[in-house]
């Protein structure tokens, strides 16, 4: 299994990350909750979540009530920083 290492993200992604972090901190959230919090078009939210996941900043899991949906959880900033430091 390949574990994505955390990488630095573009400013547009970071702004949205911190907006979600302020709202959810370590709680799990749905795509719809992310979209409502970010007040963005679904395409932008989808791209944003994809970028976070590829960068290793987001944990995803199947929704327990609907296998077509996902639950998301932001990684802790300290854990991300440690992963980035390993790469330096």
C-alpha cells in the first residue's frame, strides 16, 4: 500500500483548508458540508478535496449509510509538518 507523503499546497487550497479546519477541526464531514462551508461550486470543492488527498492532507473513508458517499477528515497540522520535514 502506498502512503501519500504530505506536500506543500497552492494558496487557493490552503485558504480552503483553513476554512474547513476552523469549522470542523478534527471532526469528519461530508462533501455537502464542505461545499456549504466553503460556499464554492461542487466542481471546485471536488478539485480541492482531490488536491488535499493527493497531498496527504486529507483522510477519506466510505460513508456508513451510503457507499456512494465519502466522509472526510483533515489531517492534523503537526502530523503534516512532520511528514514534510522528513522529505527535506
